[in-house]
């Protein structure tokens, strides 16, 4: 017993009624003796929601979220005398939270890999537990095993955390288990979709197992996963009881098994927490809070954000490819090597192979094992210079101030998850399913600017990324501040682009230097560009929030075999959506559950989904829809295509990208078939891949005005065209006669470089040849056409139609200028 125990025996203990009073009771260091205005506002907002079980706080990077989260937890730990938990994406950030807690006068402990118990004070809520998402969300969670049940949890960088959670609720495998799993489905999938299944041997291909085949083979799958359970020790227990609702997608050498809606209730320390605070700098896809973490709809509809949030710091965002096609990725690499002699340059790549290309240029590759040490060394380096590269690390990275002055986003930041990328590709969503790719770009750009007083140059490297951010859909999903910074960068890029070719690179370096050396003219230009930009929070669609809620309710009931409890309400929510690929995707999710108890009904739902979403799984029985109307005029289609882009030069970059990897030298026929479909789109045709999509019909069809180009591709053939190939084209023509309007002019086309035909190969007299040279000429002419209409601002349908005729790119001229009659171009072998 101390002296003060006796001396102040009559003094009443301090009563803490809210978070503000909790802060006033702390012995904080002088650096934390007063809250910043924005922190005080956030705490005032949270004090009005102390009775809420869930709160989402939107707050810009560098605004002091960590202190807010720690105070939130300290209050509830004091109130309930139960554990409180602060979650971060990785251990590097956990150490930063630990340091911040010490400065604030809050006791905290790191609960890391291998730790089992926590100290008694942490169990009583006196010490904040700091841990990672992986530590809580796994099948052998020590939180559950050792009864560490937090009364309150803070989720820092919540969107990054959701990515971790989804990864934990999935199985990814390769090698032996991949071979054995593939063998289970081989016979059924070859019968269902023979072309796609065979194409799995090619890189960048993927194949989703139809859910009815998955459910039929589930017993064998379970036996296999039990055999290899040690490989999935932290993941398998989380999904093993919901396997019938999971998806399985194969690539050429790996697979992923995961549910669309995870059973988050299985993590009882999470689901049982009385209070949860989710903090994020961006809320681009708020419905994910419902689909992934099971938050209530009301929570997502009442996100709080302080008025005093000053937003993001100063970023000069430049897309070199928009200056000139010559400013390609190798030029950007040379530029970064040069600037790394004077500044710290960080590159964020989408893959390890991309990172290694930077290593060849002298970059040091950073990963989870060495990043903490390397950042300490960089801080100690008085020059603050160097070249560093990270793969698939767009979150959980704090590179404030001189730690990073030049940041490079190298290519579109596709996610690591197989299923997520599969959905993005199939939905044709430029931002990825749920706009995840756009979110990663914005998240990645935020790594270098950690407060409103920080600054950096951000380079978007390569044609792919430059064309990506030129899409209107992409720009609409970015924040107002990012869009304003991007627009300023594009305008500066255009000025550089107008300079003589010999001066462009020098001027581009000068532009970058103006920001890095804090030139007054640049600061003035930036300030003027940003002063009228209002900080805005993108509101998630009410429809998407509603359908996310109904989908989760439906799946949660189905996890408990209550298939009809929310069936009608989920179906009603789906039907309320406008017809779209996304509506088709939700119908497919609906059909997957229905298939468990009613195969016939599920197949009807799947047919509906397929009609809305062509890349949906093909039902067991499907009849191709007959086309009864004329093709949409090419001028109208191209005019609509132009409207997809905010920056029209991005469309030119898309065409160049198509030309660079068209596929004539690639054995993978799927690649060139899809590229011919894209080429048709650029021509303004109603373009399709019938054989890929429906396992019947030609490789490609271009429906252009009254003509239908029926195209079979023999691009890698060297032997003379034979009888079988002639017969295949004839079958495709017969298919098209049934498919297209009666008066259509069907033009049979063989894409080949072969100039000989076997004597018994009977081709129709109107058969046309399109070879590699003519295809390249067509691509070049298309690039010139789009360059002309963009530069002259000819964007109406009538102006475009006139320009198509002038450039010999209308349907009649195409047949005359690029195609050659087979009998005039070949000889009999």
C-alpha cells in the first residue's frame, strides 16, 4: 500500500463518461499534449455514437487516425474492463501504433505471430492489444482458442483489412493438389466447355468450375482437401462447412476456392465484440463492408467524416504515355534511375516479374522480411535517395516526407486473388469487380503523401495504366481531389507533348523538378488548380447497399440450411437493378444457392444470368439467341465508345496496346480470337466470339451494317488449307444463316498467312482471306482514323460515319481494301 492510498482514501475515483474525458485523464507526452482540430472533431463525432455497435470513420491519410482509434479503445476498455483490440494490415504498422500509444500515455502490447496468451492487464482492458488481421481471422485463431474476446475492436486501413480477410477465407493451391483437383473435374468440364478447358494450358487463361459440377463432385473435393489439410491449416477450417457455396477457379498452374459471402460469424471474437470502429481513407466500395464483414446497412448509410479534414497532400500526377507514345515504360525506368541519384524513388508493381525488371536497373527489392530495416536505413541516409521496388504492396506502407519523393505505379494494380481477377475480366468492369483496381491505384498513390503538407511526384507507367485512367468510369470512381490533380497533370503533359520531339524529355524532367524543388510557380499553379475543389465522399449506390444486405441475409440463412427465409427478398433486390452484367452476376450467385436444393430452377436462373452477362457460366442447356435486328450503325457505336473516355488519347493507347500483342505469333488461339473481337469493336461492329462464348459457331463474327463477316482463324497454320477447315467454315456460315437476319450478306473469312489450298478443300466462291500484313495495315489505319477524329473533334455519329467512309473503313470498303478473295490469293496444292 502506497502513501497515497491512505492519504487520498476518501477521494472518489475519476468517472470517465466519454472519449474526450478519457483523453483528458491520460499522461500524454508533450508532443501529444493537445489534439489536432481534426482529431478533436472526430472524437466529438464518436462521442455521439458511443451506444453504436458499428461505426465507419472516413478520414484522410495523415490526419491522425491512430490516436483516434487508441482513444476509442481506451474508453471501452475502461468502461467494460474487457480486452480491446487494434487491428492493422501488417507488423510494420503494428510497431508504429505501439510507438504512438506510448507517446499518448496508453499502455499497449503487441500480440504477434506465435503469441498465445496476453498479459493480465490486457485481459482487463487496461492495456490495448495491437495485432494484425491475419492473427484474428484464421482457422486456428489464438483469440478463439485462448478466449481473448475483445469488447471493442478498431480496424485501421479497413479496406486493406478486408482484402486480408477475404484472402484468409480462401484456399490457393498448386503442384500436386492442383493436379489432383483438376483431375476430379476433367471429364465433366471437358464435356461442358471443351475449348476453355483445353485452353487452361495457356498462360493468362482461367476456368471457373460450374457450381452444379462443383456440388456434384463435392464429396471427392472434401476427401482431397482433407488429405492436404496441412497445406491450408489456417484457411480450410474457415470455409470447410460452407464448401457447397464456394467457387473454384483454375489458372494454368494454380487454383482458388472461396465463397462470395464469407461466414464471418465463425470468428466469434469479431462477431461478439460490442463495439467496432472501421477507419479508412477511402470508401469507394462501401457495400463491401456488408458483403465481407457483415456490417448492418444502417452503418454503411451513416458513415461519419469530419468537416475539418483537409484532404490529401500535394501530388503531381503524370502519365508519360499521354505525352507521347515514345514515353513508354523503358523511358520511365531510365527517368527514375536518373532521379534516384537525388531523391528517394519507390516503384509499386503488380507482380514479382515486373519488380525484377527494376532490379536489373539497380533497384532494391523490398518485401516483408527486409522492408523495416531498409526504411530505417533510408531514414538515416542524409541524402534520402535511392531506388526501391515492391510487388503487390499497395497498402499498409507509410512513406512520408523525404522517404519518398517520386512514386511510380507500374501497370494496373490487379489483385493477387485469382477469383477477383477472373470476375474483373469477365464483367468487363474497367475498375475491377467493386472498383477494386481503381481503389488500389488511389491507395497506391497515397503511399507517398501522408498528410496535407506532404508532396510527391507520381508517375503512372506504361500504356496500359495510362489508357486505364483515361476511362470515364475510372475517373468517376476517383475522389474529387485525385481527379483535380490528375487533370492538372494531364494538362501539363499536353503542353509537353506540343513541344518539338527533341525537347519533350527535357521539358518533362523540368516539370517533375518544379515540384521536387518547390518552385514558387508550380506551387502557385497547384494552389489555383485545387482551391475550388471540394473534398467529396463518393456515396455508394443505395441499390448496391440494399442488394449487398439481402445477399448476405440470404447466404447466412442458407449456411444454416434455411434456403427460403430470404429467398424472395434477395430475388426482389436483384430484379430492382437495371439490366446489366452486374445484375447477371447477382443472378448467378442466387442460382448457385438454389442449385443445392432445386437444379431445374437454378438452371433457369442461370439462363437469365447468361442473357444479361455473356461471360456467366453456360447452363447445361442453352439455345443461342437469334438476332432479329440490323446492326447498330458503326458511327453510333464509335460515338458511344468515345464517351467512355475522359481523356481520348487513352483510346489511342488501347489500340496501340492491341496492336503490340495481337497474337499472330502466339500459339494461344484464344488470344487472337479475342483480339479480333476487340478489333471489330473498334470498327463499330456488333462483334462477338460465338465459339468461345457458346461452344458453337465461328471464332469471330463482325455484324457491320448489312454484312456479317464470319471469321475462322488459322493464324499459326503453315500447311495448305485442307478439307476439314473448309468444312468448318461452311458449318459456321450455316450457323450464321440461322443466327442473323434473313437478308444479311454473309461473308466467309479465313484468317491465315497460308497461300495454298489442298485440292479437295471445297471453299465457297465468296470466301475471303485476311492475312497478318492486311490486319496490321487495318490496325494502323484505325489508329490514324481515331487520331484524326479526336484531333479534329469529330465525335458525333454522322461525322464519324463520314470519316469512316473517307478512310475506307466502312463495311463496303473493308471488304474491298483489306480482304482478298481466296481464289485470287491461293494456289491449289
